[in-house]
């Protein structure tokens, strides 16, 4: 390895070296452009409210202060939202992963009766849908409007995840394995439990992560199906406070006008951090799985 | 296997049946099937409405812009990353550029709004520091499309690049050896080995993107929308939402939505057959 790179260095022409330098420069710029807004927001969330509103924060925190976060924890809407989001994420992920495996595994078996048409049946929903209103009417008919189930069930299966899982099962659990177990007198359920699931840990990790992040970040279903504020997930609370600029009610009455405005402004940065940090902290450790999942998915099956 | 099939029937196929609403005059008491048929009245109403052309224009301009600007960026990013051999730098760039993908739409729009706020936003503070006037970015309809497209690229380029990187990793190493023996420069290598190598992937991603032209993300447009920029930001999807769910005009909104789905389906089939003719890759 070392000798190979050394010999490459010798052969590298001036043009190539220039080219490579340009590549490094551009990539460094990309790095900066992506990273800067994130750092800026994090810094703003832990600077003093006065520094944020007078525009003195450029890169690093100014006058370190955690007032924004303190205020956040005293805001009931935010805490309820956080709790709700946790519930939706955990419950939604369990339901989604279970359903996805239940459809993806049979579809991966060549012995399945009517496998081709079934696959069509599933993938067709990817390219054509009844639309927003007809779907809404179905959810309404089922009486799911304004209930937690509305966020867990109607969007439980993503076809893309089914495709990814199916390709995985197809390539890593050969039919011969099933035959061998059948000869040994193993039931289908037992086979699922003691052979398929233990062998499928990587794909299960991918499914769990994708669905969990999706649930945590979702807001559209909550927007159209929920009416009771107590059921709102964090993203909806966020939208109301930051985008619609409704300052979190009743939290800061005792404070002076100016201070209140400053804090309301800074609260927004803290909120963004609180809503995004869980995902971004876990992400570097699980990036491997995400990439893996995408690679499996890009193999045409 | 039964529960997932039930799911697809109930939440995907049943709504397709319900879409007959588009050909009816919906009446709450009579329900979907009891309501009277009105033929193509709702569609006619939509096509004759002057808003039809502005919706179509806004939808196509926004997604066209996104396609033109957003499609090449991840390819370039992947090609550049591929030139960097191993090492920490490559890993860091990849890790960081992938990260915004996990930011939710709500947070993304929140960040945009904080950065572009008329008074205290970062962009305007920077402009002021350079001695320039503040600009109300989100209040100017003219900026809307650029804000949408470039924030989207910021968020997804790193993610999409991973797909291309995977394709690059699958290129036969002997091709590089041959190029080296022939004395190809890095740039020539990219042009004659890398690009042809990932062409099938490029075509497939392109097909998927074009297939999404009409299915433009409702969520982000809706959140970025305000009364000041609505002339450019009202697209078909947001119109369906406001007419259907906010004004409860179910039949009309269903017709508009159905029109959208159909155009989308036709586009997808068209692009796929084009891709089949001009290269060997297609999605079916």
C-alpha cells in the first residue's frame, strides 16, 4: 500500500497535482458551507439572548448562557411535544419494521405463489396514488382523525424500505437454507425466529434507523390528522413557535419587554438544537448502516 | 403477510377508488358513493380557472430549476470525493455533507427563516456589515425559487453523492490500470472511465427525479409560503391542500390531485421509455 502510493506520487504530473489541489479546495469549501450554518445555530443557542439579537454571534458563542434551554424546559408545549415525539418514534418504528419484514420476507422467496403480481401490487403504489383528499377520507372513515393511531398506521410501510429489505433477504438468506431446515422438520415460524431474524441484523438496523428518523422528523400527517394540541409531536410545536412566530404562551410574563423579545428570539435556536441533536448525535455512529442500506437498495433485484 | 397486504389495500388502493370523488359532486350526507355524478365538471372548472396556468407554471418552474441545478451537484461531489484517496479528510467531508439529510423539513425551514430574517437574520447582518441594504428575502417572490432549490441542494447533495460513490466503487479496477498505462491524466480518467462507469446510475437517478417533477415536496413549499411570495410559491400540491382540507372542497381538490398524479405517471413512463431507447438502463 505504502509503496503503491509512493510510486503514484512520482508519476503525478504538474497538471494532475493542480487538479488535485483544486479538488481539495472545493471540497474544503463544501465542508465549510455545510458546517457553518450548523455551528452558527449551535453557537447562537448557547450565547446570551442579548448577543444573539444584536447580531454579535458570528461563529463562536458570545457570553455563554443557557437561558434559551432553561426557558425551553419551562415551556409545557415543548415538553409535551417532546414526549409525544418519543412515543410516536418508538411505537411507529416497531409497527413499521414489523409490517415491512412481514411483506418483504415472503416477497424474497421464490416459492411464493403469485410473487410477481404481488411485487407489482406493492410497487405500483410508489408511482401512483389516490391523492391527499381520498386518503384523508379513508382515515376519517376509520375514525382515526385526531388520534395517535393516525400518525402510526396510514404511512406505516414505505415501499422503498420493502424493496431494500427484500433485496437483502434474497441475497443473504438462500433458499437452500430454508430447504435444509424444512428437512430437519423446522416450521416456518421457527425458521423465521431462529434463522432469518438473527441473520438479518444489518437490515433490521437499517429499517429501524430509517423509520425512526422519518417518524421523528415527520409533521405533515400530524398537521392534517391531529387537532388536539396535547397530541402534537415536537415538529408541529416547532412550526408554531418558529415559523408562525407564536411565542410560547404564558412562559415569560414576568419579564421585561425587551428581555422577553430577546429570549423569544433565542428560544428558536435552542429549539432547533433540541429537535435535531438526538438524530445528529446518533448519526455518526450509525452512518455505516445508512450507507449499507442505500447500497443494498441500489442493487437491482 | 396478511396485515401488510391489508395495509396496502386500505391505505393505498382504497383511496384510489375514492378518487372517483373527482367525477362527483361530494355531499357529506350522501357519502362518496351516494353523491351525484357530474362527469368532468370538476376538471373543466380547474382548466378554465386562470389559476390553473399559474399553478402549472409555478410547479414546473420550481421542479425544473431543482432538476437543472440539483442534479449535477451530487455527481460532481462524488467524482471529487472519489479523487481523494482514503484518509480522514474524505471521511469527514462525507460525514458532514451527509448530515443535513437528517434535518427535518420543519427545522430546515426554521433555519432558512432565521438566516434570512429581514432584521436580525444572518444574511442581512452580513449585507449590512458590507454596507448594503437589508433585503426581505422571503417577502420577495423573485427569491423564492432560489431559496427553495439551493437549500434543497445543501440538504441532499451529500446523501445523493453516496449513491454515486457506490457506483464508482464498483468500477472495474483494471480500467484504471489501463488508463494509467495509457498515461491518462486525472481529468481524462474521470471523463473516460468514471463517467461512463456511473452512467447507468445517473440515468436511473434522472428517471426517478423526472418522475418526481409533479410530486414536488409539499411540506417545504407549504412552510416557506407566505402571503408576500405566494404568486411564485403556490404549486399544485399546496393548492390541493388549501382548497381541499382548509376549504373542504373535496371533489374539486381530488380532481386537481388526480390530474397531478396522472401527469406524473405519464412523465415517468415517458422518461423511462426514452432512457430505454438511448441507453440500456431503465427502472422497468
